[in-house]
C-alpha cells in the first residue's frame, strides 16, 4: 500500500494519495471528540494517571478509559506503568500547536462574523446616551 506522495515533485495535501489522506482523516477523527480534547488539555502540564485525568476533566472513569485507549492507539498519548498506576502523557507536543492554530483560526472567524453585531451595538449605544 503506497501512502506517500502521488507525485514526488509536488508537496502538500493535494499531492497525497487516497491512502495517505485516509490516515490524515483518521487522525482528525480522533480529535473530533470533545472528551478526547479535554483529556489532551489535561495532559498539557505533564503526565497524569486516570484518577488525575478524571479529576481534571470531570469525566467518568469508563469514559476516560475508553478515550485514553483511542488516543493511545492513535499515537497521541503514551502510557507508562509506574508501580500500580499507569501514567499517560502526550507523545508529541505538536498536538498543542495544532490545537492553538485551530483556536486562533476560530477566534479570527468569529471576530469577523461578530463585526456587524459590534457595529450595531455601537449605533445602539449612540441612541442610548
């Protein structure tokens, strides 16, 4: 199965084969669940065990365990046995850069969308002097 670029001279998403695009899509599917994003955020400051993740996210134990399995299988988190506890940590800190880029883009989009509302509020405020 070829998962590389369809044309070596090209680069970027447009040059990816369908098999490679499926891998990218599957990665983003993992990130499309709110609970998994909560877990990722809870691990920003370092490794935690399941109990600590539950306390940080307020999610149920079964829910956390299910999502940690998905995150581990996707290679986003790693697990390490320490005595009787298993600690989870982010495999690659680039995940936080990705989340930051998405958040920045959303903020920018919402600011543009809210511009007319801000203008209307400014006009309203002139009349309510």
